[in-house]
C-alpha cells in the first residue's frame, strides 16, 4: 500500500466516526458539480503535494500536506431538520473541532503523527453552502523497488 492510500484510508476511518458527517470521501469536486445536492454535511479529503527526498537503500522520505474540507449548508439544523438551533447556526464550528480532534496526532505505518497547521474558510460558489478547510502536515516514508538486483558471479 502506498503512503497516499494509507493516509486516505486512516483519515476516512477516523472521520466516519463523527455521526454528523453524511459523506466522507476523497475530494473529486463532488460539491462543485452538484453531484450530491441532498447532502448537507460532508468532509472531503484532499491529499496535496508530497515532496520527497531520496534516502539510502531505495527509501524515500517526504512531507505531505492534507486538507479536510467541511461542507455544510447555512443553518442546516434549523432549516433542514425542523429543529430549533440554539447554537445560532454555528454548529459547523463544533464539527471543525471534532474533525481536528480526530485528525490531530493520527498515525499510520508509513506516516508520522498528523499536526494541524492551518484552518480557514474556503470560497464557495454554491448558494447557501459554506466550506471550511483544515490543513494538516505529516512526514511519510516509503521503500521503492531496488534499482539493481544481486547477481551471483562464477569465475
């Protein structure tokens, strides 16, 4: 399994334990294409640029940056579930905290503990939809296939 694949699987497993999230998936522009118009709350995982350095014995070490983008509709509790929202429509802030708690210090076999490095509001073109981006950083490690294979020489 590649480090990128392991990152996605571990993050998805951690985020699916948050009951308020209706969709946890890899970022594939789902929300921009209106592919899921009925979803109110989703977290999409984007694994950004990975910078690698070659090490000895066909090993590589790199730094990866991961974004988790939270999408939610304005006042989703009050408008869509028919409940009164005593949190002034800011339930998404609680969700951001839940995501940070699940992600912070998450580790895998090929990556070190994730650490949150950024948190900001994303631009959103869909009317009534808000999105928030949380960024995390980690070091990853992988071993490549050997360039040369041992050969037995007889004289």
